[in-house]
C-alpha cells in the first residue's frame, strides 16, 4: 500500500484511532493489507474480519507476532498494536481502497481494467496480466480475489509505481459489481459472457444480465467497454456504453468483432487459432486446454490493445500462459493416464465446454472418462441444468461417466435415461468412494476430466488421481 499516516487512515475509514507504544497520529505505515494473519510481513496492516467459521479478532496477536503494525478491528482487542476501530471492517477496506487508488491515479499513469462474466474471469485476468507486465508494473488479483474482501485487498496493493491495475468482479447479488467497480471507475470494462452461473441467486438469466451490466455502467466517461460480440446478452450492453459515451471494442467470432478468431484447432497440447486484430492477422497458440479459452484470450487481447499494447506483443505473450489457474483445466497424471482437473468452478456453460474439450483431445485408442460433481448456485434450475449435462455427456459418447455427490444425482439419472447403461454411468455418494473405484478402473490411454463446483470438493479428488497416476 502507499504510505499513509495513521490519522489519514483513520479519517478515510471513519474509525477511532487507538495508539500503542511510540506511535503517533503522524506515524506512517505502508505495508501490505490482508485478512490472513499468516500472510503478515513486517509493517503490514491486519484486517480482523469476522467470519462464519472463526473471527479475525482472535488472530490479531498472531498478526502482530508476524510483523503487523496496525489492526483494523470492529472491537478493540487486548494486543500490543495500534488499532483503528470501525463499525464494519469490510466497508473500511473498501473506503481505504477507493482513497489509495484515487491518490495513485491522480499522481501517475495508472490505468484500470475491470473484468466480469459468468465464466472465464480468472483465466482472462491472468492472461491480461501476463500481457501487461512487460509494459509496466501490474497489480492483479491472487486466485479469484473478486468479492467484497478480495477486490479491495487487490486494489490496496497498488503503489505510485503501478501502471496497470486489473480487477476481477464477481457477484451473487445485485449491486455488488456496481459497488466494487465504483471504488475504482475502470478505464476499461470487460464483460465476457452471461450464463447460468449464480442464476439461482440472481433469480434468473435476465437478472444476471442486469448484474453484469453494472460494470459497463461503472466505466469512467471516455473509457472503453470490451464486449463479447457472440453473446446477445452481452452485446445488448452496448446501449449502456453508448449512453455513457464509451467506446465499444468487440471480441468474438462474429465478423463485426475488432478482435476475431477463426480456424480453431484443439489438441491435447493446447489450442490453435487465427486471430484478426483490427484487420491484422496473426497465429495464436494457447497452451491452456480448451476452445472456450480462445474467447478469454480474445477478451484479454482486446483489453490490452485498447490500452495501447501492440497486437503482436499481446498474442506472443498470451501464448506463454501455461495454466489458467490451479484446478482450472490443470493437466496432471502422465501420458499413460492424463487427468484434467477443472474442479474449482462449474456452471452449465463451463461444464459443457469442458466435456467438449475432453472429446476433442481424446485420440484413437484412448478412452474418455468424465468425473462430474454438482454445479452450485443454480437454485430452482439445478435439476434441469444437471440433467442437461448428463444428456450431453452421453451424446458426446463418453463411455465412462462417474457422478459424485447427491446434489449431482440428477445428472447421473439423466445419463442412464439417455442410454448410458450397465457400468457406463456410475454414481458415488462421496469422493472417497469414487477414488477407490477410479483407482481400479482407470487404465492406460484414459483421458479423465474432473469437473465440479468448488463446494463439491472434487478438486482434491483430481489432485489425488493426478498423484496416483503420475
């Protein structure tokens, strides 16, 4: 974080400053800000966030032992550290993030990109950060830091030397993206796609459209909206962009897209395509598996070139990305039994894309195995959407469908009803049972997809299979 005095921080967050030791209101702090006491370093600021499982106030002492010099708290604690007491620490770090970014922006060349969408945010964020880092100091989220905690913590990492800030915005309720994006008013807003992810929480697909469009409405006047030309729901957001006087930069396969792909070829070693960037044609090779990641790459290229990066540099750098993120199309195991661990997030769109990728990369003499768990946050659509995935798995002729967890049982039943009989489709109540089955079932030449939402926990099953067959 940039250097601020204790009194400045207290004023920004509207808190009561309680000094300790030799500290005075003019004492300056500039360390990292975090909610995890294990991440503290000398000079750090600890945010004592209350949680469902535990309470950050219990860890202030650990944070101080690790080097924290300031604690943001909702109640004063008996620990040897200066504290700022606020009504709500999450609102406090949001206010602090807004102030820090505003000061850096006013005094330098900071440019800000916001990314949202039902799928692909983290992959696109990582691709864009890879493109931007050689251009200048770049701050981007760690993992999927895209909520009311992670987004402000990412923003607080900027310094006066930062040239690019890449923000990822997720949401499961209306107004969340507006609040988070409103902290920084991005120069460029990227909307990837609108799908059924979180549709249960939003109350339907049209409500999801409205929520994602909040990012376009938050882009600063004169900024750029980067929109998916192939998704009618996203394309409709151009009306908001035009009302706000934003430039619209399209990406996709449509002829009208300024950043366009064609000639997709998917193999076990990655994905190739031809990319046209404002009329300039270049070959693109992605090491990341899956045709669906080409769209994410196009979005990253569109955002980067909107910021002035050359098309050649953008395409070349994006080809160096080896992994979208841990547990996202992560290749494990060996050539004998290849495990694709994609079990960090799952929605109907990403589940279908992963299954199609499995079919595309499985060669003659090799066998497809799909290990599938629940897709969360679908609400009343859960049964129907799981059943659709079961039908798709059978229609892709996947000969071994392993369904794990009661919440995904409708997927298994739909596969059986569609014609996956005998032991082609099997169901297990938990990951341990599935692991024992797969240890004996998998054989040379198998190509195994492990896919579920984070809450289903199959990412750890994928890790175990990767270790067992490495």
